């Protein structure tokens, strides 16, 4: 796994980031909710795909607040 992606240069609205089980990294405007293989914004706020990596069996531990 490549590790945490670079979060510099993200849109000003990006407040959280997390990786889905398939390896895709996303940033979110509001704290995302967990579902069976990843995270979702629950139709509140924006999200943006920022990177792709190898599938991560420990994806549930990747949620972090940026600012």
C-alpha cells in the first residue's frame, strides 16, 4: 500500500479524508459515514476522489480530519 496521499492543494471545502476498501482515497466536506466497504457523504456536502491505491483490509482506520 502506498500510504496516505498528499493533502496539500485540496479544495478549501475539504475537511476529511478516508480510503475505501478497494483502495480509493476520497476527501469530504463533512465527516463521512461508514458502510460495508467504504465511506459516503450521506448526501450532505461534497466529495472528491483524490487517489487510487491497492485494496486495504484496514480501511476502517483511515478516516482523518484535515483541518
